[in-house]
């Protein structure tokens, strides 16, 4: 029998049974958990695998690496790197194809709950927000140098914040006339002051919520990482292999939905009029993926894990051995 999974933390993975059921179609095959986190999905995947099965996990967060070190299972391997390096890393391991790849994108509840990481409004901490604190600019460093136009674009596009211009101008003004933005409380207070009280639509939501999301996405290049990883995932899947992606806001889900649609219906991607033209089936591009639908959490899971409320899981299966470079 395979070794028992290690107990890591009280962190609850989102859609655990649905995700693992969709992912694991051959217990003896190789799988990738591209967002290990605290191992919630990984443990369940290992429980489904046969002794000959294999799971390779990725995460750039040092706390995730520490959790992975506690999972002592000969079928398990961990790579501390961003998931956009999945293709190169698997090639170095001599892995050409995998039977399934799981992505649970965005920030985890354990990252949000740690004030030292600077992700959350709930407790004051350093304004960091990096998935890997040893790499790249922190949120504070970026906010200390970005100009108004860049700040506006990021806050508007990634936070879908209608007061992006006012917030961007307030950040630049703070650099000229006040102390640097160094903590989450500093940024939260500045944003709250920049948004008129009478214009706040949701009294239960802090006015800085959208700005925090935008800054975090930008600092970690989350949307770019997701798009690059999806393009690598297709060729890595064996025919019949599954891609399972869990996202938490519309920006992520749109990227996933469009990626699956583009490869499930390549004739539309090549020419939107093709679906209306009288072409023979042999003349149409062959689909490389088959969309298997989307799943959301039910009321029981949301009650136990409120983070699941916004989760959308999309599943696709590779159908064609050919995948153009």
C-alpha cells in the first residue's frame, strides 16, 4: 500500500473531490499539481494513485516548499519554481507527457492569513505581496516608483476599480508629500481616502479590496503566468489527459475559458466565419482539446470554506496527438 499522506495544516483546498476526480483517470500515470500550496489537493491525488503512479508538484512560495518537505512519499516530487517553468522543469526531469495537470490559481488562504506576507487587509503587515519574497519587487517597491499612468492601468485592469485614476494620483502625491507606503494599513487608508464614501457600493467590502487585488496580480505577474502555463500545458498532456483549472475571479477564468475554446474549436479561432461556411469535415482544423464543462462549489462546501464561493473549475481533455508549436 502507498504511504499515508502527511498532515500539513487546517487549510481547506477548494473543490477537492471534484478536482481530483476530474484529474486522475489512470492511477498508474504521472500527474502535475502546479500550485502545491499546503498540499491539500496533492494529498488527495496521492490517495488516488497506484504504487506506480507519480505526482510532481510546483510552487514558488517558500512556505509551500517547507510543507512539501513533510510529504514523504516515494511517488511525490517537488519543484520550488513558478509554474510558468513547468515545461522546462519537466524536460529536465525527462518527463515528456503527463496524464493530468492541476492549477489552483491566485492567492491561498494561508498566504492571506499571514500578516507578514502583506496580502491581506485584515491585519497590518509589510506591504510585500510576493508569492516568493526572495524574488522581484515587493508591492511597496513598485508603488514607490510607478507613474500615474501605469498605476491607473494596473488598478483599473486588474482590480476593475472605477476610481483607479483617483487612487493612482493619491499614490503619486503621497510620494511627494508624505512618508512612503510601507504597510498594508498605509495603502488601505490611502485608498479609502481616495474613494468618496457616497460612491462605495458595497458597505461590507473594504474600499481598498480591488486595489489590493490589482497590486498583487501585477507584482506576481499572475495573469501572464497563467497564460504562459496554459500554452505549455497542452503539449505536455498525453492524449486523453486532463487539464483542471480552478480560478477565483473573472480575469483568470476568462483566460482559461478562452484557451480551452480556442483549442476545442480551432476552426473558430482561425476564422470566426468558418462555422457558417459549407466546408467538409476533413478541411477543418482538428480540435486538440475537448471541453468537459465547469464546476462550482455547492452550498455545503461554501458553508465549510467560504473561499470556495467564487471558485470556478474548468476541465478539458486532450483529444489529438498533434499540437502545433
